[in-house]
């Protein structure tokens, strides 16, 4: 099947074909090839062992209704239960389900391309060879994630939304800085934390096999990425001055407020004729959004605390956001669960396929 050009699938014209972020970071070489931290080299080995082929591992033959690709309850749509929803005919409701799913997965797609660029940047500029080794495996992971989200949108949904302005701003801030740790902090802690919260909510609510596979397998990779960020940054931030740590904390505060307040998908509502101000109010009142915001910080706050960014101003910001207590969450347990869910999904799928093959053989023998 010939893949249609992505530009033909965009709901809105994305403008330029590409996007350039100027950066002045140095490419760093390391001449000691026998040195390395045991924990990070072990993670590098795991990154190699856990590589997978998206063409073979994922069941791309699974049927997907493009007008309800995720199968999540309508109650999760911010417009559900409002006069706007009540006035909609079933075709418009189908279109809205499709648009919301496309918007979500489009942001996943754009974010994963950002992660691919960030991982490549880390390979180039991180000073330690063991960190370069692991970041190279992450770049391969991120390329695979771009591949599968792109394929899902092209083949199963047939619609793509441009990158959301706030995500683009966060990517810009993350990539623009010349210091190696800022791309790592922005991507491994903030953007990956945001992605894991969104992936987890959809993985646990969708009743469609294909998107559940995509999300579970991507989350299995992301568990390693967050572990890498924690190891590399925790060691490095111990060496910073108080002023340098405060600067990183300011970056985290701004990024967290940006993600909390502006990644909300109002564009989908305005596309359906809902005035922008009312769309913003609907989103803000959404119980689903409030739950998402809390889950968003369940991955970020304990990671920020773990790497040593826990100054007074940052703590006050988390109190203001209502997420301070999440600093005591067990991040290792959350990541272990993400990996176990992916392994369990594999076991269930391959057991079902084996049973189907056995039944087919028995039928063939009986008919002989």
C-alpha cells in the first residue's frame, strides 16, 4: 500500500516543512574507553537486549475504526455532557472522537521526534562515554517510536494534527541550551514524564488491542529512558553549585507550569465551532483533565527530587500545583509495572496465537 504524504493528512497547515532550533553545544570526545559506571553500563546492556522490531512485535493487522480508534469512554471527552454534545448528531460525534484521538497521537508523534533529536544531542555532547553508549540505544528506541506512531496515524486514523504550540515551546527550550544536561533534564524528566502519564492513561482505558500494544511497548522503553536520566543527572547535579542548581530548578518550574496549563487540546473544540473562551472553560472544568494533571506529576515530581533538584522555590511551586506529596512516590515501582505490563501483553498475545494455530492443526487433521 502506498503511503499518502503526511501533508495531505494534516487537519491544519503546519506551515514550514521542517523546523530548525539553533544550538551552540560542543561535541565532546572521551579517550578512556575502559572506564564506565557499572549501573549505567548495565542499563546500556539492557537497552541492547530489549531492542525490538515494530514490524514484527506489533499486530498491524488488527482492525481499527478510524472514527473511534481508541475506544475510550465518551465521558473522557471534555465536551461530553454539555449542550454542544447533546446537539451533535452521531456523525459529528464520530468525527470528534477521531479528531481527539488524532490530536493525542499526533502530539505523541511530534514529541517522540523531539526525543529522537534530544537523544542524538546527548550522544554528541555528554562528556562520559558510558552515557554516550546508553543514549545511542535510546536514539534507536525513539526512532522506533516515531515509526509506530506515524504508521498508526497514517494507516489507521488517516489524520494528523500539527505540533501543539506549548509542546513546541518546551522542545525549543530543551534543545536550544548548549549545556548537555539541559536536553537530558527537559526530555528525560519533563517531556518523558508528560508522555508516560498520557500513555498510561490511554493504555489502561482503551479497549482496542492495537493502540494498547503501541502504548505498552513504548512505555517499556520509556522506563529505561527515565532510569538513564536519573542516573546521569543525579551524579552530575551533586557537583553543581547552589546557583547552578537553582537555574535548573527554574527551568523545571517553568516547564511544569507550561505542561499543566497549556497542553489541553482546545484546538479540537474550536474546530467544531465552540468559541475559544468557552473551549478553555470546558477543558478547565474537565474531571478527566484534572486526573491527567495529577498523573502527569506522579512521574515528574519524584524524579526531580531524586536527582537533587529540591530547593525551596521548587517545593513551593509543587505545593501551589497541589502535587508536592508526590515527591515520595515510588518511581521504581511505577517503572517496574510498566515493564511487566508489556511483558504480560506479549505473553497473552503469543499464547492466544499458539492456541489458534493448535486449533487450526486439529481441524485440519479432523477433516483429513
